[in-house]
C-alpha cells in the first residue's frame, strides 16, 4: 500500500511537472466520449421520434384505408347479392313467360284447327243445301212444265201419294237424275225426322207413317215449296251460325295473340333486366376482387408496419439503455480517477512537506 501511494505520488508529481497530465488526458477522453455518446443519443432520439411519428401516421392511414376498404367490400357484396337476386327473379319470370306463351300458342293452334274444321263442315253443308235448293227449284220447274204439257209423266205423278214416290217416277221418266233424286230423298228423310210435329207434312214427304194424300201435282209443288223454304231457312241459320263462329274465333284469336304479344314484351323487358343486372354483377365482381385484394394488402402492410415499428422501438430502448449504462460507467470511472488523483495529490504534498 505504501508503495502504491508512493507510486501514485510520484505519478502525480511527474504529472505536475509535465505540461499536460496523462490523467487529465484520460479524464478529457472520457468526457469527450460522454459528449459523443450524449450527442449520438440525442441524434438517435430525434431519428426515433420522427420514425415513431411516421409509424403512428402510417398506422392511422392504413387503419383508415382498411376501414374504408372494409366498408366498400360490404357495399360491393350487397350490390352483388342484389344483382344476383335480380337475375334469379327475372330468370324465373322468363321461364314463366316461356311456359305461358307455349300454352297460349298451343291454345291458338288448337282453336285454328277447330275453326278450320268448322269452316270445312260449313262449306260442305252450305254446298249440300245450295245444291238441294237448286234441285228442288229444278224439280218444281219440271213438274210445272209437265203440268203445262199434260203428258204421260203428269198422269204418273198424279198417281203418286207422296214425294218420295213422285221423285222415283221423275227419275224413271228421266225428268231428273238419280243423284238429284238421292239428294232430295236424303233431305226429305232429314226433314221428316226433324219435323215430326208436322204429321201432315211428314206424311206428304213419305215418312214411314205416311197416309195417302190427294195425289195432285199441285200438292207436290206445295210440298217442294215447303222443302225449299226449309232448305232456305236451314241455309240462313247455317250461315248465321258460321258468321257467329267466325266472329267468336276472331275475338278469341285476337285475345290469344294479344296475350302472346304482351307476354313477349314483358319477357323481353325481363331479359333486358337480366342483361343489365349481369353487366352490373360482372362489374361488382371485378370491383370486389380488386377492393378485396387492396384490403388484404393494407391489412398485411399494417401488420408488417406494426412488427417493424415494434422492433424499432425495442432496438431503440435497448440502445438507449446500453448508452445509459455506458454513460454511467464513464461517470463512475471519472469519479474513481478523480478521487484517486485527489488522494495521490494529498500524499505527495504530505511527503514533500
């Protein structure tokens, strides 16, 4: 210990003799290092403060972008769902219209087929009645002519007790053709079966319950006139029914065609809505995909930012702590050196004295 004190005293004496003390240099070096560390600390603090502020600003920006992006994603999903619902509902409408139009078209086709058959039957019956009326007219003319001639045929006609027999006589006398007689006989049979209430007229025609009537040619003419009137009435009734049938068909046809036209128009509108909704759906899908990707990128960026900023804060805290420890160590070293120097100076002065 004594040696050490002497050595230190010698060191102090030597240092005092020198122009610049080595201990002073050491202390100066430590002070310089302290100043440098403090300066570096201040610079690091400034850099970190700016970085921390940037972290907060960037985190706030990303948070706003994430919130906005999330809202946009929800809005786009809602819009997409709406367009999908529109497409679904309008597609169902189109399917209903297709089924409805198909049914109406089938009904119209069936109505046309029935009308064609009705028209065909009408033309057949009209032709038959017109031919019957013509035949009756010609038969009446022949009888009148024979009456005026007073020939043998008239005698035979007078002997006929009904129209059927009179027609048979006229055929055999070549006054009318077989086909004409057949037509008149058929009409007579039809008239007899549909006119049972008029017994006298039916018997005159030659009905199964026929009784003899006065076989005069005048009565035959009256009977033929009666047949002609009935044929005219039937023809008139037939034509009226045909006119009514045509009118009813035209009304039905117009109604069905209007139904088809309106259904087609509404179906076209539904198809246009489907096309518009499909276009909007495609746009919403594209926007949703892009927005979702941007949102995912922002979420990832915020996560990365949080990690980097947290790491930077931990590094700064570690560096600050280390810098503080270095400064504390240097301060302690200076204190020890200064205390040692003071003690050595006192020993030196004591020995010298």
